[in-house]
C-alpha cells in the first residue's frame, strides 16, 4: 500500500511539473500590438503603437500593429484658435486627437476610425484661452499609420 501511495504522489508531482512547464510564452498585454490570446506567460516581447510628437507640439506621426497607446504633450498657443488636420491609413482601430486650452477646456476632440467615414479631417478649434495648451493622442486597437499637424 505504501508503494502505491508513493507511486500516486510521484505521478501527481510529475504531472504538476509537466503542466507548469508547458505554459505558452508570448505577449500577454492586451494593449500591445502583438498580444497573444494563447500566451500564458509573458516573455517580454510586447510591442506597442508608436506616437511621435515633435518638440514644438505642432505635428506628429503615428503607427501601430493592433495595440492601444496614448501620449500627451504641451505647447504654447498665443492665439485663441488653432487650425488643425489629421489623417490615417489604417485597416483597424481609431485615432483620437484631443486638445485642451490653458483653462483645461476641450477645443478639439476628433476621432478617425479605420473603414468608417472619412479617413482625414481638418478644421479650426473652438475658441480657447491662450497659454499652455495640451495635446493628447490616443490610438485604440490601431493597425496602420497616421499624422496630425497644427497651423
């Protein structure tokens, strides 16, 4: 009986070791471009969308492979309004451009969604308080490229 118990305990331990060592490695972050629903263990290979904003805050470009990301930058705005444009060449996801004035009021809030409606937009912001304005770019499940600029 002791031999059978030892054998059963050994099989349980061996089965547990085998089960834990069979975890599939990959990117486990659902916000990453290369997220793997099958991965059980993160292997450090996650990649994310790229949002490049120039130093003056007047333009930027973006690219993604299916992930989600956000980036914020401030800039000095000496006029009460701001001309803007944005565009995407994307197969999935969305690109949101939000600008807030010096008082924190939203003066631009536009989203482009791949395959839905126009893939570019432009206009003039609502009137805002001059000073330090804030741009926030958000990409959601974004696969493609895009850009924006202020005039």
